[in-house]
């Protein structure tokens, strides 16, 4: 008996796991990570926050894209 569970590629196929959407998601994740980090030192006007509030918004978008990528990767 073989109790080994099939891999994602075996379940979904190589065409699915190597689809262009995964490359695009990685590109967008990288973009929002860099954007979030690069604006961190700018002072937000109108608030007393120590860190730019937009940093939180962009890092949230990054996290959402990472979640989407993981969900798609798991099938």
C-alpha cells in the first residue's frame, strides 16, 4: 500500500502550478512590499503617527496578495 499523498502538481497539473498568475502575484507582492518600505520615513500630514499610515495600507495589500497566492497554490 502506498500512503503517500499526491503533490499539488500531481493533483492540479504542471500547467496550473506554473501558470502566469503566480508570477504576476509575486511581482505585485514585491511591488507593494517595496512601496510600503520606501514611504515609511515620510511624515503623514494631519496625524501624530510616528510611521506613515499608508505603510500599513500597502503592507495589508501585500499580505492579501500573499494569501491569495497561497490559496491558489494549495488548490
